């Protein structure tokens, strides 16, 4: 699950926001091979963009939960005000 989120984040965030360059190249390299998640997170912190990753992750988990609830006939209305 986490690995899939990394790839989704990588595609979405990089395609739309990160310019070609060193940070993008380092994160591209970080998601290859064994230990990819650790290296990816290390690069997020070194590059100062960890907040974007965590925001993306929270939203992705919310979406998954909503889809699960809808699939099982449960309401997805948020009862608390934000």
C-alpha cells in the first residue's frame, strides 16, 4: 500500500509541481530497488518537501476509506465541521 502511494505521489506531485532538476532526479532514483520507501522519505526530508508527501498520503487514505464505505453501503458524510 505505502509503495503504491509513493508511486502515485511521485507521478502526481512531480508531474504538476516539481521542475526538472536535482530534487526531482534524486527522488526518482530513491524509488528504485529494495529499500525504496526509506530512501524516498530520506530524500523528502533532505529536500524539505515532506509536508507535501504527508498531505498527499492523508488525502489518499481518506479517499480509500470513502470508497470502501461506499462499496459497503455506508455513509461517507463527515459529521464534524472542519
